[in-house]
């Protein structure tokens, strides 16, 4: 993301795009241009099963403006379920983006 982007431009990204930016620029390009090759990937499928079964009593998948999808939030804490911590910095930036995005919408005192 360029330093020249202003706050209004930053909220045009999705959480997935922010994550992909830190994981792989090519993956981001493919995703942004409509190619979602991972959909059939076995690890992605396992991740979906883990996501569906983890913390089953929590309300999941809170979609906001078709831009970000929170796994769930409770008492101002945003939670994300990930299969592994292998790409932890990308996951952290994705959470930070969610907090930034919601702050731009007037939601305060969030953490992840």
C-alpha cells in the first residue's frame, strides 16, 4: 500500500486483500483480478472446517460493507480463527486493518 493513499482510499480494500498483501503480492494481484485458485486447496478446505467448528457458540462471520468479515467480536475484541500461525504478521495486519476500518466508521475501543 502506497504512503500516498489517504484514509478514504484505504477503506476500499478488503481484509483478504490486506492479508494477501503481506503474504504474497502475486496472490493479491490474482485475487484482486478475480482469480481465486485457493478455493479448492486442501489446506483451505481444512481451514474452513476448523473455522466452522471453532468456538461454535460464538456468532461468526460478521460481514461489514462487503469489505471485511470478522470471525466474531466480543466485548470489543475482534477474533480471527486461523489454521496456523505460519503467516502471523499477515494475520496481525489483517486484524489491525479491521480495527482501522471500523474506527473510520466511528467504532472505538476495539482490539484484536
